[in-house]
């Protein structure tokens, strides 16, 4: 590989740039982008910002990259125009700008790029795929406007429950028992499958599990049939043989023999073979009998023993294949179910974007789509490419490979590929690397981040073995030091001397010199880390530890951990020593204790009659009641009544004023912030509570009231996601405190001082799960072993991949440090299987062996454990000291330091800090308007906070039989929900039965309705779609094109102080509205009017509102005539709803049409009573239409705007 030269790298072709940590990867990307804009390639159009794709990993990274590009463009423009020339430190940019043959043209291009930079194609891979699909919907065969959802956990749960209902629940009892022994519920089976459910191109092993299972089950059933036939006749003979003097009485005690016989009695009495063999079954096998036979005695033999031996051999194979077959079957079902559901509802999950684009590029129009994408963006820069996956590489290879007029730059560092749990695949990177010619592979090896001696230390550590990252395709090239961090204003010094930049802290052995257990070692590592940080900060306060001229402070220190639990241990240890810290991890806030406690508290508010829930909620740390206080409440009726009254007040507030109002009232009245802050990790707990409150408030606008919000909360806690950034734990404080952060979250960050406390503890790589993920040795194909004969061989491959990722995690961790890295190490149980062990104590197998041999790559246990297993604590210390001597001062052992500052007992307690004067709060002299709320039509009309689908009205004089079957439909609220959903997604222009059935079928289980309603609902919907809405028969729903409709249009518009009297005055002049206004009762309010219009459509140049009603008005057609409809409109105050919707439409069009005129553009509102609509009966049945007078609309509009309304 050659060093990357931004001034000469070819501007077309496929290139790979491997950028080691701290080598200025982003800096190089930005300057390559600048060169692409400025330099023309012969025979091709100049590139503009909208014709260069830049893909990076996160939304935050895209914004940072866009900002860096904008900054460089401005600097380049200032340089070319002479306003502010670039300094000599950026010689590359100066040369790039100096090579422009036409300065005026260059200035014009930079100006144009700055103006259009918001249109630049800088996005995540998901953003790129979304735009590629939407912008090229015809070529890709994708929906024009799909609903994009970050999570599909709820859909997956529904799919698995459907699978369980249709497949597992109908199994014969013996087979169901065997399956439930493996996964006792749909949730457990889904948990087992989640890791492979969404992965594309995954090879399942064994490939023919179901076919093999049939054959093996047949053999096993045959063996059991023979045993069942033989056992009753031979039981006594077998009992005699088991009591034979030839057998050891230690192994075959009378009690054991009795148990074994009774076990086999029960086994043959049951139908079929069992879910698992009893532990006593082994006593009836020839192998066990032979092992227990006394010396010089003949082993007892019998045909029953032979059958049991064969059963014991075949049974594990059947169990293994059965598990694999069920996993395969469940996966296939759920994937097909999810695909159908998403297609029907036009919704996509983030990962679907990649699979859909990859499928489109491989489809019939794939060549056209690839050509269009190349024309739109001839050049693509893919950042963080080490975290690619098979689909991402497949997409860009399909678009750009073999295209000499295009450019593809793959930029990343395979040594920092640490996101396998997200689906990143280092083997895809290796395949991409192999696909690019050696001449087009470039590297960045000058580390500008770290002190030169720290660069030396990292080089020395990773060069101790030939292939530290396990695979020869990921070599370690020693980095050169740029020297930036060596400057006097940045270097870390102790008493004026530069310290050894990599230090090892050794853990103490347990009693008797034995290695400490994992739990003890973890606690000891947290304490040692906190003690070292306390000493450093004390030295900083004393002015002895400095970063350049400034004192070392808490904000200069980062502690890198692998989990939230490890972070909590360090945070507690620091807290004991009076050191404040903040933590940041990828864990979900829904997995915290605060989520559990808040869910219990909200359940107590929703289920207000359940006093046991309320008592349990009061006992949580959030509410803080002690056992004594709860006992006192139980004995004091008046006090308990006060608590219950407060509970009901909070529930009422939630219903009337929204979740956030009740949430803040709860925090304030119960003094929750003050209570939590008194706990050692109070800031962390309070941050979690506030984050949960924000997430719940956001969802409260989408969920159906308190009950719906609580259901959503419960679902989120059951299906945790680490990918949803909004749900990841937030930083609890932005002060300059010690940062505790997970290694995965730290990527891209850097700290002057880094502590790594827990690398001596082995990470669980989950190689014993039901499903084992690994890559095939030769082809690197991703595989999932569900239970094959080669499981142990594949397990070794998986362990090898786990070790390789551990090595990459270690590299990422040590390269976050700028000046000092402190690694905790020691002789701990299973420490020999960790990444540092392979570098600090490499075995001979790991050093200098042939890595191409299968024995080395797959079967060698030493390869996975290093030589540390043979060392005691003293030998470990001696080898670390030898390493320190070899490193020429770059690496040191803390316990062996000559500098006394590392061993003196400096402290950093809170009492030793200089107290800053307490700031005085400013006095607020403004005013706060209270009572703001969101108001809906339903609450105005009925005093209810939530809008619900219409309940069926009961007609007292309804005849016993209905004139039409649609009048007899039952289902209530759920039926209304189903009809609304169907009309929301259905294409009106198609009234074919098949299309309607396709939309309806997935909705029956969703709304818990019987699928036998399908024929009737198809008939109802076809009639509704074809019924004329006007007397001229020119207008019907089926005549509307999709582009002329907006479905479920939510609106919010501001409303000044409104009270019933003012509203009645406005409505008094209109008879229909006067009836609707009669008896209105609601509290005065101001805030937002909110609602959702079922359908807004455009026809003949006008805009119309349509609202669907599923009300049952009677069993006769006449009940749905004009008189019946008017009675329903009056009973439910629908005229008021119609007027509210018209005001919303009036404001909507007024803000969007420059020539808006109410009389010309607004066609009124249709209220469609679906049961009564019929094409042959026309608009006279089931169709109510009203176009409110303009004067009335304007009066109400003025009232909402704060005027008098008259």
C-alpha cells in the first residue's frame, strides 16, 4: 500500500484508503472533496456538491462532516480572494488551491458550492438508500412515500405471535411439549431468532434440517416402538441384571436402579418420544454398564440395553435437528409475514432500505437504476467503511465497479471495526479490499492525535505478534508520530517531566496468591481506577500535573468501559472519593431501574382502583416511602385517603392536560429530583427519569390516551433496542467532569488521559447460544449454525472472530488517548483468553506460526488463550516489567515507578476542594400564562380528552331482521378502527374484490376481529367507494386519484382563550351549529386546537373534507336517509366537528394558495355513514354534505385568533 497523497490520487476509479487512528481521516476526506470540486477530469462534466455522494455512519457525523466541508470552502474562498490566506500549516490545501489554472472559475465554484451545500448528498447509508429509492421509485419499484420507522420490534412480536398461534398452538400434545421445552413462549423464541431475523444473505446450517429430521425421527420412533413392545415382557429380567454382582454398587445403588426402572415405566406409558431424556436413562445404556462393570466380570447385556444405547445416540441428533428445523421454520414464516405487512402498509424499517435497494439493483431494472444513480452522483466517498456489511458493499460495487468514468473511495480502518453487533461485517471489508487493485490501496499512517511516545508504546505493544488482528488481511502497520501532541502547550507533565505514556496497573492476587474471581477483580479494578484518578487530580490541583500550562482537570480524563454495569462500578468508586463523573453508553434507558419504577407508577395511575399497585409504586426509589411509612399509611385511613385523592388528581390531570403536565406535577409535588440527588448516583437516575418523560411525552401525541401510552411503554421495556439513538442513555451532566463512556461510544472521540480498567476480564462472546454466528473459513460467507454436526468446529471459528474483535476493541481503546493511557491488568480467572493476554504474554503458537494451516486457524486452543495460563501472578508481573524495559520508557508499571507521585497517598475528597461562592439567582419579573393545553373536538363536545372511533348507536325500534347484512355488522370501536385504517391505505381507484381483500386480511388479527366478516366488509367498502357524492353523479371516492388525496391529515392551530359562552355566541346564527352548541360545557382554555381529518381531497378545482362514520343508525335503509343522518349529526354534535375541520382547512389553504378564495376553493365537507352508502341509492343515503357559510367560518376563525368573533 502507498501513502495517500491528496494532490495526486486519481479522481476516478475504485480506491481504498486505510486510515489508522488519529491520522486525520476526516481532514483528508474534506480536502479530497475540495479537490473533486475544483479539478476537472477530461471528457467529463465538472462535479458539483449535488453530484458527489458522501456516506458516513451516524447523523451526527454527517452534520460534522458538512460543517467541516463548509469551513474549508470558506477558508479556500478567503484564500483565493486574498482576504485571509491559509497559513503554511495546511500546505496540502494551499497547493490544491494553487494548482487551479483559472482562479476566477475556482472562486465561482466555491461560491456555488457554499450556496448549495445544504443540497449536498452527505448522509448515512440509510439516508442514501432512502433517497435512492424515493427519487427513483419507478426504476426501483418502491413506494413513492413509504412510512419509515426506526424500530420494528412490535411488528416482529406480532409476527411471532401469529406464527405461534397458527403453527405451535395446533400441534399434537407430545410435539408441543417438546417445542415448549426449548422455547416456552413466543417471546423466548423471538429472542432466540432476533439476531438472524433481519440479516440478508445468511446461510443457515444445517441446510436441510427438516429433511434430515424426518429421517432421524423415523428411526427414533422405531426404536421407541420396539422398546415399548419389549419392556413389559423384559422388565423383571432387566431389573435382575441391574442388580447383578458384576456391577459396582457405588454406581448402581438400589435407589438408582429403582429410579431408572420407574423412569422407563413412565416413558413407555407416554405417547411418542419425550422432550428430553431423563438423567437416569443413562443407567440403561451399554456404555454406562460397561463403565460400572467390576474387573474380570462380564458386562450385563440385554436387547433393552441395546435399544436404550441406540436411543441415547440418536436422541441428541433429533433434538439438535428439531431445534434447527423449528428455528428455520419460524424465521421463514416471520420474514414472509413482515415482508407482506410492510408492503401492504408501505412502511419500512431502516435495514429494509439497504435490502430493498440491493434487490432493486439486482432486479429487472437494475442496470437502469445503477446507471441513473451513477449519473446523479458519479463519485462516492464512503466513510467508516470498516463497518460495512454485505449489502452496503453489494450496493456500491453494483453501482460503481467497472465504471472508469466514476469514482468510489472506500475510507476506513479495519483495525477499528467494532460494530459486529449492529451487523457490520469485517469480512465484507476484506472482500472489498481484495476487489481493489494494489495500486489503488492507500494508507494514512501519521498519527497527529497522540504524543509521539504514546505512538511508540502502541506500536511496541501490537508489534509483539505477527498478526495481532488475527487475520492476515488486516495487518498492523506501525504509525509515525506527527508530533502535534508533543508541543509544550499540550504535553502532560508531572513536576515538569514528561511521563511514560502507557502505564499498567496490576491487580492484587486473592488470599493465598490465587487469581481473584471475576466479581472480586471487577470491584478491585474499579477501586484502583478511582484511586489513580484521585491521585492525578490531586496532583493537578496542586499544580504538579499539567497539560501544557493548564492544570490537569477532571474533564481531561476518560474512563472507557464495555457496559453500563462497568461504568456504574467506576462511577460509584469515584463518588466514594468525592469525584463527580458523567457516564455515556449505548444502553437503552428503557432497561434502567428508573424505567421499571416509572412503569409501575404509571400503571398505578392508569389502574387507579388497584391499591396494591399504588403501594408497590410508593415503595420505589422514585417515591421513596419506607416500610415504616407504608405501614403507617395502612393504619391511617385519612392519610391513605389523601394519597388516593392525589393519585386520582394526577390521573385526571393526565387525561385533561396531557402527560407532561401530570409528569411535572408528580416530580414537583413528590420532590423526586431532590430525593434522587441524595443518592450516590442521583444525577444519573434523575437524567434517566427526565429522558423517559420526554420519550413518553413524544409518544403521548400518537398513543390512545393513558392506557395506550402505558402499553407502548411496556412494549419498549420488553423489546429493548440499542440502535435507537433517542433511547440511548444520555450524558447526565455537561460540566468538565470525569467522562465514563463505553468503548463503542468513544469511537471518534479523544481524551488527554484514558483509563482502561476492565480489559483483564474476559468478555462473554455468546458462543453457547442456540444460534451460533460465524463466517465460513474460505468464502467468508456469513453463517448461522442452528445445530449442525460441525457445531464445535464452527464454535472455534466464532471464538476466533470474537478474539479478533476484542483485539480491535483494544486498539480503539488505547488510541483514544492523547497523552496517557492506563491499562489495568493482572492474573484473573480466564484472563488468558482476553486480547491483552495475547500481546502481553504471547504464546509460541501466536508468534511466527503458519496461519494458513487449518490446525492453527481452527483447532489450536493455544491460539485462543495465549501463554498466560501457565503463568502465576509473580511471573505475569515479571513479564510486564520486561516489556517495560524493552519499550525504552514508553511503557511503565505503576507499582514500580520511581516517581513517588504515583505511590504517595494523595486524596481528592470533596472537602478538599475550594468552595466557589454560591451564585445568586436572578429574580424573574415576567409573567407565565398557565392553563395552556391541546383541545380536540371530542373534548369540546363531550368533555373527553381522546378522540375515539364512533360507538354503535342502538336504535330502540330496530326490527329483528336487517334489510341488508351490513346493518348487522358488530365489532364496535374495533370495527370502526379497521374501516378507517383500510380506507387510509387503500387505492380508491381500484374497487376490485381481490385488492380490497388483500388490504383487509392483515387487519383482522390487528384489530381482534373475526375474519368471517371479510365478505361483508368487502361489499360495504365497494359500495362506499362507488356511491355518488353529488346529484350529478360526477363525484365518488373511486374517481379520486391518490395524488389528489391526503389521508389522516393531522392539524394543529393556535387558539386564544375560548369559553362556552363565546363559542355559543359565534354559532348562534346558524341553526345546525346552534343545535350542536346547545349545552356545551368545557373549561376556558387557550393553546392548540388539534384533530385529524380522515380525508382531504381535490376535485374540479375545489378542496373537500370527508369524514368516515361507522355508526349503526338502524336496520332499515330509511334510517340512513336525510332525516336519520341529521338525527345522528345532532346527537353527536358532528356539525361542530365539521365547522372545526373547515376552519382548519381554511387556514391551511390560506397559507398555501396565493389566490385563495373560500367560495372558489372550498367545496365543503362530506360525512360518509358507510353502512348506509349504496351506488343505486346515490347521495340520498349515507351521505351528509354541508358547506359552512364563509361568514360563519371567518367568525370562528377570528374567535380562535383572539378576536370577538362577531
